[in-house]
């Protein structure tokens, strides 16, 4: 073989070898690419599936959490509503109590109050331990009224006294202690319906007596057992000391232990 043919042969062999190596490399690359690609695709699909499944669980969890939040909000609203209702009820009760106290003070000061009777100087109209309602609202003393007043001297302490008005300012009073008759402006007054007995006890009284301005002359219905205007320690009573007029017998006192005459309840005259 000549040298030129030898070079051509070598060239063909090299080319063939290169082509063969290239083909083998290409075939190897192609075969190697398919398994890895499939595996990679499968991994991607699994990952996507996992992500989708996770999103579903998250959505479900989010839904549960949303439901729990809704339940929590409902419970909180219910508690808040109940708390507000309780506060309103307490406010209503406080308003009622305050209103009752204010009304009680107003009634006590301006309209009337209850007074307990101690002693027998007003028999048979009032008995020991009677509870009466008294009022001084816009009151002006009149003949025959039963009044409660503070004693003008310290002889009876600070305890108010209850008596009946016999004469008012400007009137003249006189008493016949032999017959027990009482005269106002020269006229015998009819006391049969309220006195316990006629007036026989003189005490310090000297008549006839004209009642000074702004004063009244008072006596108890149990005339011979009463310290009243006939007694110099009381005398005529300044109307400024009068607390009010007795209007109503609210609770009768006990005549005997555990016995009360309930028929006596009513207006006092």
C-alpha cells in the first residue's frame, strides 16, 4: 500500500471511530436522559400533588379556624350582651332604690311621718304606743286639731308632746273647774266626743286668758292627767314649735298584752 492510500485509510478509520464514538455518546446521552427525566417529572408531580394536598388541608384547617373564630365571636357577643343586661338590671334597681330614698325623704320632711305616742294624756283618742301619721305641710293650726310640738321648756326634755288645740291666737279661753266646762270667746265648746272626762284640774291656769299672737292654747283629752297649757311649764305654745297635725292612726297600741283594737285604725279627729 502506498503512503497516500495509507493516509486515506487512517483518515477513514479515524472518522469512523469518531463517528462511532459520537454515536455511542449520543446514544448513551439519549438513554440516560429518559430515566432521569421521567424520574424528575415524577418527583415534580409528587411535589405538586403534595402541595395541592397541603393546600387542601390548610384550607380545611383555615375553615375550622374560621368556624372556631365564629363560635368564639358568638360566645363573646352573648357574654357581652348578658353582661350589659346585668348592668342594666343593676342600674334599674339602683334607680328604684335611690328614687325610693328620695321619695321617703321628701315625704318625711314635707308631707308626713310616723310618730309613736307615749303616755295616756290623750285618752280616749290616742293610746299608749299608738303609731300615727303627722304632717306639717302648709299647716296652720285650727281649733280641735291634734298637734305635735316641741316643749318650750326643758322640763319635758326634747321629747315632742301631743295635745289638742283648744284656742288660737286672739281667742279668749276660760274654764269652769267646778262643772268642767271650757269656754272660748264666752261660748261653751262641745267636747263630749273626744274628752275622757270633764276638766276639773286647774294646775296653774288663771282665766280668762287671751291667746297671744303666734300662739295656741292646748290641752290633752285626758284632762285631769295631762300637762298642757294649764301648766306654767308649757303655757301657750308658739306655733313655730309645732311640728304638724296628726291625721291618721296607722297602728293601734296594745290595750292588753298582744291585743290591739284594729277597729281604731283611721283618720283622727
